[in-house]
C-alpha cells in the first residue's frame, strides 16, 4: 500500500521539533531556544541547555554541545542535526500492515557574521525501502539568509516552510497537510518577524519553488499576530491570501496554547476556515468552504513524560454536510528520558463519513535524536 507508506514517511517532516508546550513554562516566544524566530530547526546554546533542565527526566549535559561534544559551538558557528527512526502500523477492514525505517538523517549549520546569519541543512533522502525515488541522495530542504539588526526583529529570505498556524511538529495533521503546509512544502519566501510589547507579528510572502512546475505553485501573502497572556500562554490569529494557476483561496485561523489547571497540564488548538475557488481553463468554479481543526490536551506526569489526548476534524465542503467530514480521535505520549532524545507514540481511530463502516487504525512509534 504505497500511499500508506508515504503517509508515515511524511508524518513528521525533517524540520526539527518546535515544542510549543514550553510556552506554559514562560517561553511564549521561540527565539530564546531556536535560531529561527518562528521555532523549529537549529537550537541556540540556551535552547540546548534548556532541553536538559526543562524537558528531560534524567538531567545530563552530554548534548550541551553538538553531536555529544564532538563539535563545539562558537559565537560565529552553530551546529545541529536530526536522526529519526519510525515504526508504523495501519489497519482497516481490508488491510493490516506496518513498517520500520529511517525517516531522516541530516545536519544543520548556522554561520554568523555581524548582523547576518546564514542557515542551511544537508542530508540524505530517507524513507521505506523501494518506496521512494532517489533514496540516499543528498538534499537541502531549507536554507536562508537572515538579518537580525536588533533583538526584537528578523528578516529572512530563502527556502523554508511558511509559518501558518500553530507550529506543530506533526505535519500530517489536517491543519497542516490538507491546507498545503505539510511535508516538503518549503518554498522560497520573504519573511518579516517582530516582537511587540506583549506579543509578536509576522508577515511573509511565498515566492514559489524553482524545482516545481508553475502549474502547481501558489503565490501568497500571510499575516499572523500573537498575543502573550501572562507570559505562559499565547493566542494567535492568521490570515492568508493565495493564488495559483489552479486555485484562488483565503485562509482564516486562530490557535492557542494554554495551561488551564496549572503548570502541568497543556491545552492547544488550531482552528481554520478555508474559502477556495478552483480555476479550470480560465473559468472559476463555485466557491468551496471548509473547516480544519485539531484539539490536544495533555498532562506532564513528571519532567520528560507527557501523555495526551488528540482530536482532529476536517470538513472540506460545508455545503455537503457530514459526507465530507473526517474525524480522528486518538491518544499518545512524548517521553524525553535524557537530553536531546525523544520517544513518541500516537494511535488514532479515523472515521471518514463517506465510508464510516470501514474505520482506520493508525499508529506510530518514533525515536528521535536531535544532535
């Protein structure tokens, strides 16, 4: 089942995790821990130390320097990387299957000079054997030049994923993959980021991909405003207007991260409304309205262990009522036994209303070392 294998190959993209749960520990902004102002990817020196002090069960400083100390960070050069291995399982009324394979092996580096930093990744294309083309070839999934004239603003130009919605590491969520922000969706972009008093603002425009045909490329402009609440919560609003030779669309979204009962529980959500209009040979079809959302609630039992409940929902066409609806409740956990090492498990029970008599069971067990 080729499509199933690609589902799990792209379940987590090669962009390193951005742990949005740290918002509730007093880090509503990502710049303290990541080189990227919107999170994910290469860690700062402070972010490396925080991984042990805040996120791990057994504290260790072994990874305070990249690759277990084999490489030393300096003021002008920062190193990092990721290795991911995944075991998958899929079952419905007709099929039961699973696979174990390497998802990712890459290195990321940032070079600083005065007010600029150049960031890039290099790695190999990984996935299920005999299921992807050009396996093992060298690739660079993101690379950009960033201007940081002061401590509150950043300007980036290059290839990276557009930061629409909540920065969830699982890019197969409906709010990511079905809205065009899933795996391998990096495009060349110009982005402006600014920290405000009590919040942040981001404006970006996607310039397309030079390695994709023009017929599938979208040019867009996107804005995002985030408000920090009490230093340990955040609420964001997003808006995007885009157009390709095939479609014109607008996206409207709201997302947040909160700790409703105290410092140990976490609630996060991402809800989006999509208005799209297909363009066929210059003729515009009727507009389609859809809703895409997820809700997650988890509780930190102790440092490093975070079980959670998840519910995903999508309805591509509201005019078709329930027959275009997919619902996916599930549960899972994240476990960080030591610094920079993660184990994650998730199981979902997915029901497509068009075929509600044939539900799907989807599970994965992920091992991740971020070097």
